[in-house]
């Protein structure tokens, strides 16, 4: 499967990274200045670009230059999938509109990844991950005392990427039957909203929604929450079922607190306070040792550097090589080639598309 990637930053590149890990040949089309992630923090030396674009080839074209759009079309003639991340209307202005492409290349699957989708009132609205998760209500679903909780990872971006992958694979499966490609319209705001499926259920039915921090899954129950340890670290207690919470209390020597923990009100708050005092009495490493082997759904809140040393995740192949985080599909080894240098494969890709040396010379910038 050949994929032409016209996306930048995170959502589209992560989607095509997954496709590369599945065995696709991905050509990343970059402007002369390159994808902005080549210079982004943390190090400013392309670490983020490398994480999102390993196993791809880099084609550099200035799409405003004469002949560049025609060159893209000639590359597309050999492709199964096009992924683009522009605002709606930009592809039309470039001469690569979705309908025109599907007419010219009937078997092509076109995936358009945008903030709010290709249609609707806000389709031209600018946005970034924090705004999408705010719009989706996710920020209001976390935290306590009415203060929204800002997520660390990019929920909308990565969620949108997986939505794109699902849509692309479904369109390719459909093409195997019909012989025709189609448009896959991915909205990052909608992808973020899908993460609130459980919490939005009551609201969609007009039922009251518990305030943030008071629901069963966001901190309202003492058996399902976060507790600070004596060294300032944290434990995630996810003992939602009574059998798990009972086992935890027995290991801690606290007796049977199950009835109080699930009853709510002042009794539940007393249980929460007791757990807080208990966990604050020893450092995280002590709790790792004391709770080792306990079947109670309790995990340490690991730091990023600890995740990279996690023995179980490493055994599962999530870190196959230094600097590589594999996608969690386990369908084969991840793409082995490193991220490409800017324009590293421009001449090679254009030659494969049938352009002559003179045509290539006129386009190389």
C-alpha cells in the first residue's frame, strides 16, 4: 500500500506512522522549510519529527511553483491513499480538490484530517488540541471543585489519528469490493468528543450529570482515585469492584471499609481521608513492595522516564529500539528506517512517478 502524506505536526503524521508500521510505503510531502516538528522542542533537533515520521520518505515540493501540483498528481497515480491536513478549501485552491482527485483516481482513498471536519458551521475555524478537548467537554469532566484538568498528552490529535487509521482501513476494505475509493472526513473535535462517550450518555438523555470529581470514575468514590505517597509521588487506586477494594483494605490492615466506601457522603469521605493518611505514611517504592502481587487494580503513577524502563511494556515490544515507541498493534515489527532528512527522497520519488531528469531539476528546491 502506497500512501502520500500531506500532513504536518501531530495528527496526520501519527496516522501515517501507524500505516507505515502496518507495512505501507509512506511518502511525506514537505514544503521547502520542512515540517515544523523538525525544529520543535523539547530539544529542537528534530526529536518530535523523528518520533512521528520514522520509516517514511521525504519529498520536498513548493506547491506554488509551476509544475509542482502536476508532479503531485503523477505521484498520486501510484498511490492507494492520500492523507491531507489542511483547512477545508485549501486543497481546492491548490488544484487538488477531493472530488477532482476521486474522479481522476477512482481507486484512491482520500483522508482529510481537520479540526472541525469538512462541513458545518465551524469547518474553517482554527484550533489546537487543548481547544478541541475543551470544546468536547473533556476538560470539564476532570479535576475537582469546578477547576478543569488540563491533560498532558494530546488527546484530540492522537485520537484523531486513530480515527483516521480506522477510516482509511475501512475505505480500503470497501474498495476491495467496489473497486472505488472514497473520502474519509476526520474531525479532531469529534474524535475528542468520542472519548466522553460514558460521561455524555446521561446528558444526551437530558439526565443530570454529576459535577466533575463526584462521579464514580472521576474521583467521587474513594476506591477509585489518586493518592499522594510520603515522598510526593502518587498511586492510582482503581479498585472499582468491591472484591478489589476489599483485598486492598485487607493488605493495608484497615479492615472492611467496603460499605462505607461505596455509600457516598461523609462516610465515603472518611474512607478517603483514611486512605490518604495511610498512603502518605510511606514512599512510593515502599508501596510498590507492599502491594506487589496484589490483585486490586492499584498502579504507581509512573514518570515518562519510568515508562521507558517498564519491563512489561518492553517485553511486549513497545520499545523495540532506542528512541522508538512502537504502535500497539503487534502485527509485525515497526518500520525500521529512521525519519528521513528534509527532501532526502525527492528525486527518487519523482523518478518513480515517471518525471524526467529535466522535470525533476525544475522542481527541486
